[in-house]
C-alpha cells in the first residue's frame, strides 16, 4: 500500500513538473524582499518552458493549468498573510491576477501549439502584453502591490500602474530570453564574462549591487556550455571566454602599470591570459572527471574546482583574490558559514549550486530526462545537494543583533585615518607634505574624544622608521614623526620600510610598527605574504629582464617576513596584517590561536581608482572576522576603511575616496568561539576524502576484476 502511494506521488510530480517548479519559485519570490526580488527575472522560466512544449503538456492540459492557478493562489495567500492586514481590494486584485494568469499560460500554449511563434522570448512577449492589460484592470481597483511584490524587480509601489506594467513586462521577457539563450551552448559560454562580472563587486547601484545573488549561477554558462563538447574544444573555448571574463572583471588591475607608457596593456596581456589558462585547466579537468564518473558528477565537478582554488592559496605565487566565495561578503547566511568551514566551505557551496543549476538546465534540454531524474532512486544525489546548500545557510540564523551582542567591558578607542594620498606622487619630494596631511587629520580625530591607538594606512610612512630608531640616526621626516607622537602622547600603528643588514648587504621589507607615546619603536612586524609581481618577484634570478621591467612600473623588491608577531597595546594584543595578507585565512587563524584579541589590516589601494578594485580587496575582510570570531579593523589610504564585528558585519566605516577619520570604541576583548578556529580546514579535507572514497569505489565497481567475479 505504501509503495502504491509513493508511486502515485512520483507520477504526479513527473506529470506536473512545470507546476511544481513554478509553485516553488512563486512562493519563494512572494515570501522575500530585497535581493531576492531578482528572482523575478527567472521565476517564470519553468512555466514558459513547460507550457511551450507540446510533448510535455499534450495530456491533461487543463488539469495542469488549474494546478498552476492553484499554486498562484497559494503563493498570493502566503504573501497576503505575511502582510497582516487583508483588504477587500487586495482580494479583488488577487482574483484578477489568477484569472489573467490562466489566460496568459493558455495563450502561451495556443501560440506554441500552432507553431505561430518561433522563439521562446517572442512567446514571452505575448505573456507580457496581456500583463499590461492586467495592470490596467488592477489600476481600476486601486491596488497593485500584491502582484508587484511577486514578479517585479524590487519594490515598484512608487511607480504608476503603466510603469509597473512596463517593468513587469520586461521581467517576463527576460524570463523567456533566459530560457532561449541558456539552451544554446555557444551563446551560453559567451555569456560567462558577463555573469562573472556581475558576481563580483563592481559598482554599488542597480543590478550591479547584487553580486552575492549572481554568484550562485555565475559559472552556469560554462558548466552547461561545455557539456558533451570534445575536450579540446572545451579548453579552447574556456580560454577565450575566460580571457574576456577576466579582463572585464579584473581589468582594473592594469592601473598598476600606469607609470609606464603602455604598461597597463603589457601587464594585462601577461596577467589576464595566465588567469584564463588556469580557469580553463580547472574546468576542463572537472568536466573530464565528471564524464569519467557520471554517477557522482554533481560532487566530482565542484570538488575539482574547489581543489584548484585550495592549491591557489599556497606557494610563492599564491593568488586567492579570484575566489568566488568572497562575493558573499554581504550575505550574512553564507558569510557566517565560514565560521564553521572557513572560506572554502562557502566556495564549495557556490560551486555546488552552479553545478546543480547547470545540470538541471541540461536535463530540461533533454526534456524527458528531467522526469526520469525525479524518480527516487535517481534523484538521491539531487536531494542531497539541495540539502547541503540549504543547511549551509543555517549558521546565519544564529547571529545575534549587532546592538545587543556587544557586552560591556574594557574597550580600546581606535582612530582610523584615511587621507587619500596619491601613491604615484614622488615620496622624496612630498614626504613632509604627506606627513602634514596625516597629522592634521589625526589631530581632528584625537580632539574628538581622545584616542588609545592611532592607525595609519599602508604606505603612510615610506621610511625605515624602526631601523632609524635602532641605529639612532633619523632624517627630518622620522624626527618630525617621533616629535608629533610624543606631543600627542598617543601610540601610533603605521606602515614603514623595514631595513636590515646581512652579509650580502642591506635588504628591505614591507613592515609595520608601533611608535609608542614616548617615541620608542620596539614592536615591528615584517609582511609574510608579499603580493606576487607587485612587491616581489621570487624568480628574479631566472628572469632578470622581467624583474627590471616590473621595477620600472613601480614594483618593489621586498624580502618576505619569517613569522607572524602579535603586537600589544594596553591590555590587548592584535594580529597585524599588511594589505594582501587579509586574504590568507591560515595566517589569520594562526594569529587567533596565538591569542590575538583583534586584527588590524592596513592597506593602500590608491593605485586603483576603481570601486571594484577596492571592494574586491576588502571582500575578504568580513570572512576573516567571521572565521575567527574577532573584531577586524581595516584602514585603507583611499578605503575601504571599516570596523567589522566578530560576525563579519560592518559596525562603522568611511566611504571610499573620502578624506576623513573614524573613532570607534572597540570591545577588543569580546571574542566568539568558532568551529573553524578549532578544526581549520577539516571540513574541506573531509569533502576531498569522501569524494576520493566514492571515486575509488566507482573504479573498483567498474573494474574487470569485479566483472569477472560477477
């Protein structure tokens, strides 16, 4: 009896898959606001597809239309109840919506049935046209909010009914075009540069401000587009598409070469193809192994991508900048997942989401394969993958309110100084002028309630401050700096140029130090993770010509520091991080294990005037705070300067490119214990281990030995 009942459920799902997908999308869209309103651009994809396909709806057409209408009614009911007050006008609007919804999907069916409309997006135009008539009727009732909240991008309550209808029509058209476009593999791969661009911080307005949403599907065009292509074509197309994607997403990095004629072009012509080759290699390998182990494709594909990202965090040329996980720095649910798994757990979930969506599109293209996929014994992997994505959002529900989670206790008043000094101006000529700008802004900060610690950005003092103190030989700049700190009697944490001597001569480091209120300099930290190419070139002996060219563009020849060192201020200690080091999760965790009370990250992104450059760099900072459960203080020459709480939320900040200061009473001793601090990358190793076991099991099961034994 139970088996028969289960079979009926399965058959129902198989028959009404269009309604099931539409219903779930409708309820989801009706129940959320803000960033989730973007789902309006894909909500109607399932219903447009399934009611445009004669093979799928040839039987029980009217039953499926009524079921879709029932799903719409349930979604509207949920939306009305969530608003609290249900008015007569809203009920009337809901009835009009259901009536017109039935008309629209029936019109879609009729046009497709008679092959009068050759393209899905033109078919969607019919849907959108009827929507305009619907809005005209709703404007008579005086209530349009219920429909707007479910299908229009963002809140359109401020628009007229005609404007609302136009926006709604655009959303419907986009639904149809998305379905038509993504099913074309060549076009799909060509879309990747734009989806990758949208997935990373670029600008703060409009759709470009919703990067965390786009990251869940940023790689879908690649994952779907390379399906069934010969591997040689896969690699070539990935290199070309990846090159375009990297240029529009990370092309701002070329500004580092602006001091040399054509330097920007030369820099990008070397760096961008390198990133593209790496991207093509990891997706090609992922596709190859996914084809070799089709039964565990949904796990193998994202794990291979994760493995490449993990390797990218090691070695002299480590470059974790391009991690898709950092796109979630404003998404609290995904951000706080890192307190359990670290950044790689977030990366895995995003790769998993992309793989899953691409696989579903592929099965939709196969039509009947989608129904077969829903049979229980074939859908276990799908269910497990969805569960993993759903469970990953759970930690975010346990983050307390920012105003309530800070306990009263000892605090450290920090003053963050942002001066926007140009890094391209000659230091030797302008150093005293720069010092005057720094001290003027610092005076304002100290006079505004006092301070326990002044923090200047990276490159604020391009002088060997600690060496001069040790040697007892100071130049005019350093002497003025010491005199100023003594006069204000407030410790200063600032960057410096470390200068040391060994048998082969002097060498330099990118360093930071604390100038005590007395003028003493006893605490110094030398940067460990130098930015490859920009701050050092580890293979200079092999390529001396390349080293000279890089130096001509402003590249440095620093020597990396040997070990992390805590710095002390009052009863607290903090982990110093210079610029690029905020991207290395293992270094930050090591500071926490050493007993750090908070982090201080000083940086200078002034060589890039692009918003994307600043925010892509900053995006790692909330993760370091959430992973380790510590307050995170970040000071940038041109931004982004911010104080981040132990859950990864911005407590206070200074806008990018604004000269100013920020005083903040930091509850530095307040720590949050996290699982990531306890076990580090254990979860990622576990994922690798499970995948390896499944691969070995699959190999053994398909081996000749097993066949002979059988």
